[in-house]
C-alpha cells in the first residue's frame, strides 16, 4: 500500500491501495493497520479541497487537521498518486 508519507498526520497514515487507483485521487487515513475498515476516505479536488466520503473513526478535530494538511500538500501528494494512476483529481460537487 503506497503511503503518501512515512510519517503520521494527526496519528494517522495517509495512503491509497492498488485497488483504489481506478478512482480519482483520494487518501485514506488509518492507524498502523492500514486497512479500509475504520479508515477515513477523502477525495481530493484540483485546488486541494477535500470531500469526505467516510470519516471512519476520526474525530471532527482530527479530520479537520488532516484536511488542512492535504490542502497544504496536495500537489506533492498528487505526484505520488499520478505515478500509479491515470485518474486525476475529484471534480464533482
């Protein structure tokens, strides 16, 4: 599972899976288990804003901090995403 970073953001790894690359860019936020069960899933727009599909076990505070982190780092994250997927940013709503 490719991690966007080797460090945790607000106690969670940001990653995607090989199964995920058929969708547009997004990030899962999960603890050390890196499983989709209980993880948050955030689709990333071309301006760095996120759309939360699933908040998982994250608190509102944790989710907000992760969204802020993605907003600040989405261009760098996109480089990792685009090395595995031809699907771009989330462009709905």
